[in-house]
């Protein structure tokens, strides 16, 4: 991609606000802008950047550093040349075949509630149960500008996810393409 090209912002935000740096709207108090390649979003300002989880989930943040962490957000900036619905299907297939033991979908959020087409943005709420026996909640967002650019994903996991946390991340998610 040429750096001489100006980037056009393709919003996949669920609400009017976009992540800092993508909009003139300020971030909510207590939040900071975060990004990974073509994704922009916000995280609580107390969270720690914990780096790459694996080849797909190339960057992550946690509520605290180390083994005491309870909540994690992971970013996948290159799911594939899919629309958001196909990206969700690809990620869920992986989760269901063993990546996340006990994986179960709780709810697919429909496009009327999201305010966007399923081709542009999806949200899936789920649970899973790793080896420690704790049941964790999860939210998977997939977003896409079009099929000429990689779809992206964010995945939030932890016990008893705060709805305000979910909304804060969701409201600031945007995709930037050249």
C-alpha cells in the first residue's frame, strides 16, 4: 500500500462516536485510543497492552498484567477477504472445533439493533468453559469495509462482562482502509 494515498475512513461504528483519531469527537473519560493495523477502537485507560496472542490474534489488552487478569480484548486485523458475516462464520467454526472448550452462542445481535448491515458489522455473544472450570462470557465483533480489504475482528472475554465496557468498545470500533 502506498503511503502517498490518503486513507478514507469507513465507519463500522454502532453509534455516532468513533475511536479517537478517527473522529473529532473526544473519547469518553477513562478511555484511550487503540489500534491494530486497519482497526481503530478504544480501551479503558487502565488496561495493559499484552501484545500478540498468536498469528490470528496479533494484539491484546487486559484489565491488569499477568495471571491476575480477568478480562481480555484481542484484535485480529486480517480475518480474510470477507464481509463481516463471513468473517464471523470463519472465526466461530474455529472456536467450535476446539479453540474454545464449551463454546456456545448466547445471542446473535441483529442488524436492526446494530444499525448496520451484517455485511459491515456483526456482534455475537457467547460463553465458553476453559480447563479451570470457570464459565466465561465473550463478545465477538467482526467488521468489514468491503471484500477488497481484510475483515477485522475484536473478541472480548471474561467472567461477567460489564455492559458499559462492551458498549464502550463497540461504539468506538472503526475500520480504516487505503
